């Protein structure tokens, strides 16, 4: 079972890191004890946290608590700023006598999705996240102090302005619930692995259901309940992401792109691509790269 604990490489004296995560990524279920912040700066991100599925858009922020199992599927034109830190980062003030709530409760009880915050609160949070990332990248003199100052400012903003969740997490999760959650995530991981290995082949819902040892009905319900989308929609999204990567990195004819991404026909590929992006595959390639040498074979599908 590859359901795994991730251990970020953090300096124990400065338990923080920030980085840009780009492009076509299918991240398997994992967890870590550090708090994680994801800020989508471009494109979209399909994110799963425990048993909840979320589609994030540009300009949105999601907090992920330490111990929460999460996974995601990102489009190739997407970009995220990621911040991870251990709660020990705040240790010098976390024991002050005027603190009414333990520090961990502040993060577990907050509303973790920015689209559920007041607009003015989200408007204050975004530049804080960007500033923290920029300081970490530029490494100007005193950057560590500035990062710490900004994280404390963020913590204060959370305490004062970010609303508490309407569905607060239970402080203790039963062993039965935890076992069920892990079992579901393991099933999803096996499905993801199957798609990664076979997306370029003909795949039916029954194929994957048989692989998992489920009836098609049970498999369809399980997948929709835990990802928020049908298996066919997920498979099409995955194949479209692969096609986008090929379009952005190679100059293959559209017929070859469609075949390599696993689409049964060029017409189907063209239709789904235009429906998802609002433009045709070749126009997408030209828009991104100004590729005027792209072939004109698209016209027959317009």
C-alpha cells in the first residue's frame, strides 16, 4: 500500500518551506504533520482532502491541516504557490497566557477555503502568501525575519477575520472511521494508478470496475462520491491534460496527439477539448506559443 506519510525537508530551526508547483500533476494520497497552504495563481486544481473533493480556481486559497490526507489532479497550464510549516514555528508565543485556544485548534477550526471568507479577508491574505513566497525565493538580507513576521501576520488575520468552519472537525476520529477513510483512499490510489498506466488505451468503466473487483454500479458510485465527478469525466480530464502537455511541448499532428492521449477519434478529442477550454487544440497551441507553423488539419473539424 502506497498511502504514505510525506516528510518535508524542513530546517528544524526554521521549519518552513515554500515553492511553486506547476503543470500536469497527479499526486497520490499522502499526509504530513505540517500545515499546508495552496494558492492557485493560474489554471485549476482538482483537490481531494480526506473524503471531500474540491475544484480550485485562480485566486483561491486552501489550507490543509496536519494529518489530513490529500491528493490532486492539476492541469498542465496551472500553477500553485505552496507553503508548508510546522506549528513549532510559532512556539515562542503559542504558550502565552492570553491565548484562549491552542494553536492547532486555530487552524483546525478555521474555514479553510478562501471562497467562504469575506472578500476583504481574502484580499488581505493573497498578498501575504505572495510576499512570503517572494521573500523565500529572493533571499534578501533579513528574509527569514520577514517570512516569520508575515506568517505571524497571517496567523493574526486568521484569528481575527477568517470565519470558523460551520462543520468543525472532530477532535478525535474513531479507529473505525479512520480505517474506512484509509481504505477508500487506497482504492482511489489504485484507480489513479490504473489510469496512469492505461490512459492511452481503450478504457471502459467496466474495465476498471473489473480490475478493482467491483460491480460497475458500485464502482461508479464510489468514484463519484469520493471525487465529485464521474469516472468518465475524470478520465477525459486526465487525457485532456496529457493532450495539452503534448501540444505545449511537441509539434505533432492533431491525429497523433489525440491517439497518444487515448482518444478513440480526432472528432471526439476536438469536441471535448473545445468544450473544456473554449478553443480548438491548434488555436490553444498557437495562443500559448504563437506557433504559426501549426498544421491546418484542424479546419475539417471546425
